């Protein structure tokens, strides 16, 4: 029986993580900007979406707008959350 060293186990874990397909990932990922992967494995693209009770806007490539005014005229903070007069808007 050959036991892997701690370093070898860490390398195996990292290598296996690289092979995980997008369809197996969910939630926020950083990929040329912040994107959100839905439960069905697709990016949110070109629309607003409520995520964890906060509203985010994504461009035509699926990248979240941040610290800007969106093309439809709404302000988002540096975390991409829709704000009005500095207050994060929620769906509570």
C-alpha cells in the first residue's frame, strides 16, 4: 500500500478541481469578471436577477456590472448590488 504525502494529496485535489465542468458549478465565479452560474449550469446573461435577496445586473457576456450606472439607468455599488441613494435594494 502506497500512501500519498500531504503535498501529493493537495496536488490531486487541485488537479481534480480543474477538471470540474461549469455544469457542476453553481453560484458566483470569477471568470473575466464576476458571473453567476444558475442551478442548470448556465450563466445569467443580459438581464437583472435577484440573488440572495439582492438584485444584480449582468451584461451580454454574463459579467456583473459593478460601481457604475447600468445601461438602463440604475446605480449598482462596487459589489454589483442595485442601490438607490446609497441603500442596497432587497426583495424582503
